[in-house]
C-alpha cells in the first residue's frame, strides 16, 4: 500500500498539463506562375500566369471543451498548409488551410525564447493569430506593365511565420481554496459541488486544479481546489508556482484550515499566517478579499480548537466559518457567503466586450531600410522591403534577378551604398550577416551583378 499514492500521482500528472512549449509554423505562400496565353491563330496572347495562394495561419482559440494542454504536450509541432502555386489562364492558387488550435480559458501565450507575454487568452471564443501565413507570389500577369509587357518570370511565395511559444494555463475561477496539503480542500469542494476530486489523507493528493460549480440561490460560481501550499512555495518549493499560477485570476481567496491536524508546530493561527506569508511573497494577490474556513469540525478536539481561535481571526477583519466537509455542517452558510461576495465582485467589474480575433501587428512592406558599413569591402542592407524582395526572387531566372535590381535601385539602395563608401566590387549582404544574400556590387545594379545564393556560398557573379 505504500507505493499506491505514488502511482496515483503519476496517473494524475499524465492527464493534466498546464505548461508546454509549442513549435508552430504557418504555411508558405504559393509561387506565382509564369505563363503565356496561347490559342489557335494567336500563339502569343500575352502573360496569363496566376498568383500563388496565401499560406494558412496558425490560430489559437479559447474553447469551452478544452481544459488542459495535454494534446500539445504529446504533439508539440503544428503547421498550417502551404498555399498552392498559381496556374496559367489567370488561375490563382488556392490558399492554404488555417490551423485552429483550441486552448483552455485562461491561457497565457509567451515567446519561448524571451519570456515576453504575447497575449492573455481569456473569454470563450477569443482568437489570436499566432503565426501568419506567407503571401503568395505574383504571377507574370500581375507583373506586366507598359515597359515589361510579357514578363518571363513570376515571384516566389513568402515563407510563413515560424516560432516557438510557451502556453501557460492559469485557472479561471471565482473562488480559490488555499491551505496546507491535506487541509480538506478536496473534500470541501466535493461537498459544495458535483466535482469529484481524488481524496486521500496524504500530502499533495491534489496534483491538478479541480474546478467545482457551486450554486447559492441565483448566483452560480466556480471554486478552484488547487495543490496545497507549504512554506517556501512562493520560491517554487513543493508544488510552488504550479499552484500559485492558478489563483491569480480568482476574485476571492478562502483559507481552508485543518483544525484536526496533529503535526508538531501546526495550529490554525500559524497555518493562516504561513499561507498568507507565501501569498504575500508571491505577490499579485493583495487585493483579493479573504475568508477563513475552520474545517473538520466533526472531530471533537477540532471543534474545540475552532471555538478558541475564532475570535482571534475575526479581530483581523476576517469572516470565519466552522464547517465539516464530512457531515456538511456549516456548508450552507459558507456557500451563500461566498456567493454574496462573488455577486458583488461581478457587479463591480466593467462590462467587457468579447474579443473574437486578435492579429499580431506586422509592418509589411515598410519603406525604410538601412545600410551599414561592416568593413572597407563589406556592407549590409537591412529592411522589410529589400529582405522581402530577396525572398520573392527566383535567382535561377535572369529576368527575375534584373527585376530585383530595378526594385532595389528605385528604393534608393544604390544611392545609400555610394554614400556609405561602397565601390565597384564591394560585397553587399541583404538581410542578416549569417544567412542573408550576398552579391558583388557594381555602381549600377543589373542582372549580371546580383549573386544568386545565400551568404556562405561561393555563387557570386562579376
């Protein structure tokens, strides 16, 4: 029997995950098509290559039927579909299908590398585009103009966003039950609601947050029974932050104190002060109202102790209830007191409009760029437009390379390179120094001076 609690704990952990790193990638845009319209007696009818389709987005959506991140723990890599390539006869490629990932209410999305909070997903139906699909490349029909009437090239589709994010679940409940392990929180929530948490008389029986729905007259609210606290929890000891993360959103904290404990150095007042010290050290919970539940009143010695400490706790401005989760004594009064506080908190909150779709701002096609002199013979060009144009260019097509050169010249890149001190034959990198594109620069950019490979390759012309 000694090993039974351990096995039960392992099974519980496998069924609930509240933090996971997710590797996501949006779909790439489809390539544009280079095609010339042909029909009988009209062999050269003009360009008719269609545009490529847009890559699919990756979207996070708060789903009422999702309560854990377990599925992403098992399958952490998710990718949207790519856009299809354009075709002749001005047929555009199909857009890639979006991937919608359901997450629980109260999921915080962070950048896995920096820890920056990207969004806090609260409210059923809230949607957030975490990775945007790449734009499809233009076909040669869209590239035709008065000077270039029949382009023999098309633009490539752009890659979709790729990033690693951390999903962190914080329970959304009205009331949080806090207290030492085995204080009776699980028994209390089972008595107050229809929830059936695992109950046993050993520390850390509760390894996952349990949510119970409680009715007090016309007020229906949720109560969270979460892993017990121990001294040092605010620094991560025991279940530490895994517990405290789940009480941040609650409107009210209810101390559940075990009046029947026989552990040395434990008494109701000390237990209350230890838990309060941990809550204070963790922070972000100072404004939550508190009440105290003196539990296990069905034990004679526990009832006597509860009567002794009640006055001391009331002098601290706390509402105190003596209850027994086993016999249901005092639960009705406790339920209606919590319901009254919850109703007041809801009435005080401003009405929030549900957020349905959140787009991550992105400066596509920004006109600015920068030229940096790395050394006497090496210059770097960075900026949204030139870097996008590089990704769109098919370097196996001389006409496409010439089109890139014209775009860079019109943007003013050549002029800025001259100002920076670049001379004929200097190496110019567009993009990052690690994987940008490099070419040997000439005073007037043209198809012969553009290199068709990434930095690090020996594929330069001129």
